[in-house]
C-alpha cells in the first residue's frame, strides 16, 4: 500500500522538483500540492494524506503554525519539515508543533525517501543539526526544572556558594546556623545532581544566578 503524500512549498520550482522525483519512487503516491500553510490545512482535511512534506517559511501561514493546526485536528497525519533553516529558533518550535521529522533541503534524494518510510514506520527522523538543538533545549529545560525544585533558602545558599563564601560566612550572611547551611548545601547538591561546592558554584554562574 502506497504512502500518500502532500508536498507543501511556496517555491514552485522546488515543489515541482520534489513531486517529480517522489513520483518515480516505488511505494510513494503524491496526492496533492500546496504553496502555503492555509492550503496545506485544507488539503490535509480533504485528502487526509499519510504524510506532509512541509516547508517552514511561507506566505500567509508558515509551516510551524500549519503543523500545529493539522496535528491538533488530524493527529494521525505525519509531518516532515523540509527546509533550509537549521537554527534552534526554527527547529524547536517545529518539533514542539508536532513534526515527526526535520530535514534540510540539501538532503540526498534517496535519503529523503528513506526518512519518509522510517517516519511512517514510527521513527522520528531528525537532521543531525536538528538533533543537537533538541538535545540542547532538553538540557536547558531539565536545568530549569531542577532549579525549580530548590526552596528559596536553598537558592539563597547556592548564590552565596557562587560568591565563594564558606558555610560560616553564609550562615552570618543569611542569619541562620552553620548546621542549617550544611543541610541546605547537602539538599541542593542532591537535587541538582552535583558532587561538590565547586560544581555548585559553576552551576550557579552558568545559569546566571549571580552577577
């Protein structure tokens, strides 16, 4: 059974080239073409393809917004972004919108076909640059989540550690006992999965907790 595909790209030559190539491939069937996100949504509703090859930057409605709307209304449709942009300002929103794949337009034609078939087989297909941005975003998100687990007092202690203060100095600065400081230090190291005060200080600087 053929994979039904809609190709979405505002550049006529690019779109026609993709359609021409994909029609030569066994197991793929091009059922429609669109030049912007609004047309893509209409075709998704009327044709209900298996997969949409979606450009990112288009007039009237971009690929990210179109992807978000299509995935909300027709979640079973797979969407692969095919674009010239590999920066995180495009990659992360596209994946958050629901895209199952993100490839650049310089991809080898045969690799594009392989990616399409893998997506239909349940795999996510990301260009290496897209993968690195995704991992970086996840790391930032995890760091934010870890910081949110700290109490206000633990956060205060972490900031003081970053200033190079000893437990005694921190106790004086925050008007608490040295024993309480030690407890806070132990707790924040555990929550942030850090091994010592040096790592804690670096962590605080990295996440801009100190000036």
